[in-house]
């Protein structure tokens, strides 16, 4: 595992020395800031209207639920655009520049290489996500009572969703030495997965329930409500492991005899 | 120390190496020579554990490469053909990272990195970003990373490729120095490099070993006829021709150059005993003054071309 740790450190350092890294961080902060502001304003509007006339069920809407829940849900959608930028470099760039050849001849196992690459992507995701938690403080400032279940569940869901997307992105990055192709393939697949929920609506029910279960957002939606379902958690864990081992196979394929 | 046993390598349906076997002894400097596309890089990649051969085995001190790849890789230092290192790292930073990846204990890393930087002459640029280095320095940093961890075997793929003449000389000197204490395998398509640096040469062509031995061995084995250069002064050309042709072994005489009073002839004859005394005597008897008489030895370049070209003609038939 020492090898993975060394790789993680290297990737992490070089990520923030490249414009892609800085721009991704910058873009994510701006987008999440806009989302948050919109939901805060939306909540303000809603409470104004509620003061004028009582809606049915208005009492069920909580501050954390409305702002943070919807905010985290939307951050999930933002991952569709973010993940291809995070993962495209990972293996593709090492392949293109030829540094992968060095890595292959250092005393590292293929598993260590893929694990190190994946962990560094995860760390980058954590780092992007961390600042957005400061919005919790804003919510706390607005009103004392914070529903921690929603924040914890939403954060966990976001990280799981991101981790499974990154695993898929890492896989596509291992297939090519072109970052653009890697990000394009990742983005297209993520979009297809996103649209899967609607697409299956046109299929016969036998298929729609089976395929519908593969849609990541169907599994993500409950997390920002503060509901952590083991089925959803295991769905994400399975997809992480699935693409991780596909990547490992690709890396190992140079050892195949034929 | 390294033994390569019946190694073949396929890329899909294309076979890149055919049944290669050779040994490298401890402390030896072995040159892999061959035209581009001969399979040098494939052979090198097998030797560094980049990928395993399709058939056959490679052993390091009797241990099979495929059994414990990570342990074997830590005993081999590798300089790839195109040295590409992480551009956004500083030289010292990168080398320290390499030391970590190569599992040098934390305490020894700093000393090791400093030693290798001194050895390869990159101390002056250690604070510079790798992307700002010249090709020559890049090659040196590449050598330094290969040396970190003091591997038993050093494998260099075309180490002087793309350098300017001054850098080539510097890198070659460095390699010679390194070859003194280490087992070194070096691939190249540049011939003088081999004869200058290597103790033993292996010539590859189209995935096969076409010749191996010391540069001198190859020279001897390939010389299927003697060639002697004769420089004379005075006399009539026809009489010289006549005088030398009477030696039964002489096959042909060719005039190579003539200046005012001197002329140079290339005399080709069948292999056998040294006929220089005989030639000298005849030249003088024919009324010439003998200015120079020397055996023309084939340079490695001639041998190389000869091998590679014969291979191709046989293949064409």
C-alpha cells in the first residue's frame, strides 16, 4: 500500500499545479454557490407566501430540508459535469506522456497503481466538497435548528455518487491516452445513466424495473432526505468495485500472453 | 546474472521476438544493436518487467521474473527510450518521490537522492521544474531516477537518442562510468556507441538474434575475405597489377585513389595466412616504393549493415 500512498501524494500535488485542477475547483465553488443562493432566496419567497396564505402541508417544509436537501440533490447533478474533468487525466495523461511506462517498471503492483489513482481522485472529490459544508454554518446562522440527518445523509450520498462516477471515469481514462476522449466517454455514459430513469419509461415493465434499478439518481434521491437505505449504499459500492476491477483488468491486459 | 530463455513475444498476431536466448553476466555491459523495429524496445521491456514474454522465461539470479515481479523490479533500474517525467515537479522533489516509490527506507531517501544527483550531475538544476529542463538534463535526471535504490541491473533504451553531439559525449562518459560497477544493458542503433561502451554485442534484426559476441569477435567472424590497403609510389600501374595477381589468393585489385606520385590500391583475397610480407616483397620487386600496407578491418557499422542486409536478401528470396 505504500506505493498507492506515494501515487496519491504525487497525483494530488500535480492536480493542483495544473490549470484543470484549479479551474475545476473554481467552477465547482461558483456553481454550488449559485445553487445555494437560489435555494435560500427560494425559501425566503416561500415563507413570505406562507405568511400571506397558508398552504396545505407547509408545516412539513423545514429550513434544512428545503435548502440543504435540494442543494445537495443539485450538487449531485453537478457531478455529471464535474467528474469527467476530474478523472480524464488520471491514467490517460500518464499513458500519453509515457510516465506510465516508468510506473510499470517501478516496484508497484498493478493493484497498487489503480488503487493509488482511484484514491487520489476520491481525495480530490472530498476536497471539492469540503468547502460547501460551510453552507451548513449559513443555515445555522439563519435559524438555530439544523436537521443533521439531512446533512449527513446528503453528504454521504454525494460522496457515494461521486465515488461511483469517479470509478467509471477512471475506467474510461484507462482505455485511451487522449484526455478529451476519456472525458467525452465518461460524460456520455454518465448522461445516459442519468437519463436511464426516463428512458426506461418507454420500455415494457419487465425491463423498466430491471434497468431502472441501474439508474444512479434513483438511488441517490433518498440520501438528501436523510434516508440512508442499505440497498442504495450497496448499489454504489457495487458500481465502485465493478469499474475499479474493470480498470485493473485494463491495466493488467499488457501482461496477457497473446 | 540474467538469463533469457527461448523468449518470444507476440503483439496480437504480429510476432515481435522469435525464440531469443542469451545470458548477461554480473558486471557485464551488453549492447543490443539493431535497426529501428528490430525488437530492441520489446526485448528491453521484457527485461524490465514492463510486460512478460509470450513464451519463454527471464530469470534474474535464477529467479523467474513472473513469480515475484515487484521484488525483481526493485533490482532493475530503467531509462526508457523517451524519457518522460512528471513535468510539474522539481527535480529533487521528483527524485525523492521515486525513492519513496522504490521503497527506500525514509531515513536513507535524502542521502540516496543527493548521491544520485551528484553522480549524474544534476545538482545545479535540482530546484528547477522538470518541464524547464533541456533534453540533456532530462536524460540525466532520467538516469538518476534509474539509479535510485542502487539496482543491480541498469537497462537503458537508446540513452543518447535526440541529444546534441556534446550531450551525447557527456552521457556516454556517464554510462561508461556506470558500466564499470554495474551490470548494464543498453540498446542503441548508433554503432560507435556500442563499440565504445559495450563488452558484448547482440545484434537483433526482425525479432531474431543475428549475431552476438564481443565487437572483436564479430569483426573476426565476419571477415570472410582479407582486405589489404596498399599505398605505393612510382612505377607503372599495370606492372603492379601483374605482380600482385600472380599471388594465387588474390581475387581482385582496385585502385582507390591516386595523388601526384602515389596511388592506393585495395587488394581483396581469400582468407588464410597473413600475406602482407609477400605483398610487400612483390611491390618492391616490381619497382615501386611501398609507403603503406595495412589490413582493413571491418567497422562494426560494416558488420551491422552486412548482417542486416544479408538477412533481408535471404528473406526476399
